[in-house]
């Protein structure tokens, strides 16, 4: 760095020597306001990264749940809308009972019963550490479907709990054909309504990445 010192030899009062420097640089001072603004921007940037990662993780989890559970829910819905409707119309009680068999090993279990597990898992996928209102509403629809299945089970077996004098003995009374058909039709309507509630609630806020489920006509 080359510095030149200039002085005055005139009779006028002398001024302090001035220094001229070539190649020097002086940093301008940073105001407190600028410093705070920069710090705030850094905090926002750091906070945005976890939120973006969380959103991406949620989307991946939702995609996995959709792929795994929705096709199985649709199979149960389609059977309810078509196969079960025909069985009730034909009073095919044995076939209905078969589709109501409990789950077991080697994929054993009725088509209707197999739908409940995927439905509850798909419902729970809409919650995190806290159970969401959406999950609660979907679970309420599942509960209604279970009530419909309970009535359908009675209609298919043709026997109901005896509410008479000897009911404390666990006796059962037989239902006539007309009563069985009426009970089964009512159960079908209630189950259809429950399926549609579950589907519509699940479709709400589903996003463009997923195809919405169809309801039962």
C-alpha cells in the first residue's frame, strides 16, 4: 500500500497532514436494523426446511396408505353395492353368512368383514400425534356400518335374541322369511349410507394427487 503525506509550508495556519492511501478499503458500518433483518431471514429459512420436509413426509405416508388400503375398501364397497344386494333380493342367506365369516389365517374371512381393517387404517392415516376431527367422523361412519352388519348377521342366521320371559337364559327366537328380508333390506340401506359417509368425508381435502373414491348409487 502506497501512502503519500501532504503538508503545507505557507504562512497560513497549518492543517494536520492528510493521508491518501491507494489500495485500501474501508468497510461501511452495518446498522443494527440491517443485522436484525438478516438474522430474522435466517431463522425463517431454517424454520421452513423442517416444514417442507414434514409436508413431503406426510404426502409420502398418505400415498402409501392410499395404495395399500383404498383398493381393499373399494372391493368391500363394490361387494356391498352389487353382490350383497343380489343376495338379499334372492334371500340367499347362506351366501350372506359366508361373506360375514370372521377373519382367520390364510386370507380367511368374508368380503364384508375384510373391509373394516383397511377402512380404520385409512381413517387413522388422517391423524398425527392428535386424533383429527376427520378421523373421528370417518370412524363414526364405520361404527354405523358395523351396526348394519350386526343386523344383517341376524337376518342371515334367521335367529335373534329372545326378549321374552326366558331371555335371561340366552334363548333365541326364529325369524320368519318376511322379517328376515325386511331386516336385511334395512341393514343394507343403513350400510350404504355409512359407506357413503365414510367415502365423502375421506374425499374431502384428498388433493389432486389422488383419485377420489366413488360412492354407492
